[in-house]
C-alpha cells in the first residue's frame, strides 16, 4: 500500500479511548487523584484492531495517593501510544492535584487539575512515497523528511466530581489550551478540547462481613449502571453499561455508540464490550474484549483487548478519611 505524504500533511490528534474507563480513573478525570485515600498503582494495556495495518497499542501507568499536609490527592501518570503500527508514537506524562469538599451529610465535591507534557514522534523512513514507484514497481524508500520528526507541547486539564454514597456525576475538560498537533512549525493544527460527562448509580444487593481466609473482609454483591459521554472536535461517543461485583468476581457489559446519530450517512455503532475479572485483597485484575459491531467488522479487525492490573497498598495511619467512598466501580473494599 502506498502512503503519500502531501506538502500540507497534518496529523489529526485524538485521545486514546479506553473501554475500561473506570479502571483508569485518573485518565478519565483529574478529580479522582487521591480518591482511594491510599497508595494506588494502575497498569493498563489496550490492543486495538490487531488484524489491521491501522492497529493501535496503548500503554498506561499511574500512581496516586492522598496527603493530609497538602489537603488533597497527588497523582503521576504516563501513557505511550502506537498509531498505525509504530510509525507515529504519542507519549505524555502528567501530574494531578485534587481536593475534596464535603457539602452536607449526603454529598461531597471533588475538584482537580492536571498539567501534562506531551510529545509526538514520526518515523518518515517507514512510509512509502509516490516517488518510490515507477513502471517497474516499488524502487525503495527515498526517506524524505517533510517536517519535524518530534515535537513537544504543554497540556492543561481540569475536572470535578459530585457524589454521594450511591450516585456520582462528573465533568472533565482535557486540552483546555488546545495545543498544536502538527509536525510543521509554520502550520497550526490544534488538538480540540475534549469534554466528558460521567455518571452512575450503585445498587448494593447484599453486603456482609466474612471471617474466612484468616482475615475479616467485606463481601458485596452489587449492580452499577454507568454512562460515559465524551465530545472532542467533531467526534463524540457514548458508553452505556452495567458493572457487577459478586464477591471476588467482577463482570461488565456495555455498548459504545450513538445509534440515533448518523455521520455522512453511516450509523454510529462501534462496539459491544465484555468484561471479566477478579479481586483478591488489594489486587484487582480485569480483562475486556471489544466486539466490533460497526462496518469495520467486515474487515475482520480482530476486535480490541484491554488488560488492567490495579494494586492498593495499606491505608495510612492517622489520615483524614473521606466522608464516604466514591461508589464508582473501582472494586475495592
């Protein structure tokens, strides 16, 4: 396949889209920083459309904790994203701060901010150009560098979260400064601001304390319906789903798309997502699979896979505890 780079070549940036959005809460909203009120380490990996040349591989890692002296939570996170194999690579590292404000006996408010440094890299030698071909076919890569092969940019984001013991509603805005996303220094191609709305409700079906396994633990059966809507430039997407915790077993099912919306005559159906996992003490592991239901399925994309490992460390002594724990499906008791 010939990939032609024109003189006005630009890259259109868009954020990584994780199916397990509550498994990467800091990526979703800076207001989650320190929300576990203990050390939390998250390792996350996504493989998207692995049977296509335009496949993506996205890696994510984060750490966060609450600090009494700072009256809030601090987090550090980083991501690494391959786009179209390994021709274009996006990286970023971010720090976040969030604080919690009790409003009354039922509701609390969390507010957070984020500063990130991002950079993108392109390998021109891995592309094929029109001048590489003649009547006899492909003659080899001429490796013409049409612009910079790397650029850096600052990135600002903010978010808030209103919650009670059973429900939550969050709003976040990423790329508030709309950083430039082009390899050309004399061309402006801004990354659109992304606005996301999240919400849900937690129904506890059964909850009791168990003394098995030589330690006391809380056993819970619940259902958690969730909604996650995001808008970035001309692109928007909606996730509707249901999580459930049955003691140590974690399951989830949700749909991504806006079936009532059509763009250029194409109905917005993307995927159905299945999740399964387990938790043991301070360790949570989940796996999800995206079953492609859009027209891309005809090309045998292979679907998408996500793996998440979340580690919680012992609570700090003499810490100021939150009025209540966020009911979002973080799966920790």
